[in-house]
DNA sequence: CAGATTACTTGTTAATTGCAAGTTAAAATA
DNA sequence: TATTTTAACTTGCAATTAACAAGTAATCTG
C-alpha cells in the first residue's frame, strides 16, 4: 500500500519554502545522494553510509520521501526480505539542486571527494545527464 | 565581536553533507531568501516574513549563519537600535542553490509567485546576475 | 532446523523547536 | 525632559523531534 502524501499545507506558497519543508532536515538529501550518486537501493545500504543515520529516522525519512513522491518502493523479486527503493522522476529532478549544493560546499568548506567535484565542474550538464542515464538503465529492468 | 565558526567537525567529508549540515533546517534558507530576493536586512523584517519564525530561532540562525560566514552584521549608523544583516560573497554564492530549489518545487508542488518562476526560467543566469548586481549596489555604501 | 539477514518497531533519553513573556538600549513623541 | 515606542534580543517552559539501544517478524542460508 502506498504511503499517502502529507495533507498539511505548507507554511506559505513560496516555492523555496516548499522545498525547505520537504527537504530541509539533516538526512533527506543524504538519502537522495546515496540513491542518485552511489546507486544505493536498500535499507541496510543507507544505514551503512558515512553519516550513520539511526534506524527509526531512516524509516521515517523513507516514508516521508515516498509520501512526497520522491522515491518509490518495491519488494525485491529475488529476496523477499528486501525492499528496493528507487528515485522517481521527481526525485531525479533534484540532481541540479544536489550538484549546486556540492559545488557551493566545495568552494567554501573543506571537503573530500575532489574527483566528484572535478567531474561536476568540468561539465555540470553532462554530469547530470550521466546520472540520469544510469537511473534510466537501472530503472528499466524494474516494474 | 564576531561570532566564531563552529569548531565541531562535519559528520563526513562529503561536500553535500557539509551543505546539509550548514543549511539543512527549516529556516536558514528562508532567511537567505529574504535577504537575497527581498532585500531584507533587519531582525524585525525577518520576523515579519510569511512563515513566521520564532524570535529565539531567528537569533540562533543569524548567529549560525554569521558563524559560517554566510552573513555579516553591522550597526546601523543612522539608528543605534538597528543591526544590519547582509549576505557575504559566500552567502551570495548560494543563489544557484536557491534558484534550483525554486524551480524544482515550482515543477512538482503547487506554489505561488509565478512571476518569480517565469523570470528564473526565462534566463536563470541572467536572473542570478541581476540578484548579484543588486547586492553589489546595496553593499557598496556599507563597510 | 539453527543461525543469520533484512527491514523494520518500540522504548527511553537527549536535543531542538516553538510559544510567551521579559529585558536592555536607543529613538521618537508629548 | 519624561514617557512611550521600537529594535534586538534573552529566558523559561512545553511540545516536538532526534538519537541511541534493544527487540521483533519474515525470510533466507547452511
């Protein structure tokens, strides 16, 4: 059964506020990063990520993201214990937001992963197109 | 006296995580929006914005943003009660993040302000250049 | 069948947020 | 000049949310 989208109205009609209400916490964008850039698709993979999200928070965030139509869930046909989380088109459309946030932090904070930053800087549109292409390929053999 | 930048290390070296730790809450980006797009510069102006931030949260966020070098503060030379908050270059560099978040929400949620969205869509680089130009003009007669 | 794995839930504690009220200094008003 | 108003906060408290630890049910593996 699909989890329903939150019915509560946003604090204002401002589009930035909508983004902030949907994504403005300490974990949501990291889960999306793991799906988009690292190809993570399962609960345990998210748990093993660098920043160590707690299990209950992860469960809540996955429900919230599904409620907003940013990710979708299916049972793994090969392993009944597993659920496969994938980004929807709406989720993939966050790629420009993520890349801009990466570039901003790379310019102004001390961070790792210079190879990622180099790739994005070299050709941001191409980088996003590549990410999207991988998503299309990996989504095609599902549902 | 300048408020010092938080000394605590980020949870990971990932540049996206740095952005999330600095900006990932329900208010920081709205304050930056008010400064960048609406030209707000004072505590009371921020309080009067649509989403109604609480006074203590606003004070904390302003300190945090100053600590990260995203905004800076000065006394108003014309009114000793007032402090003037302005975006730094680092803060202005968030313009692409903000515009991408606006475009994403505009595409996927019901939001207001179609004129803003139209302007950004028409020419995103030009829109950002215009915002930056206004900031240069308004900052020139300070400091 | 025994043990491991996966995706959670539940309880408890710690931290953060939100609301209301109070404080201080400076400016405007009577 | 005395009083009131304004601006920028701080303080205290209740409510919400996050973090940590442990437990559970279904499924898979040996």
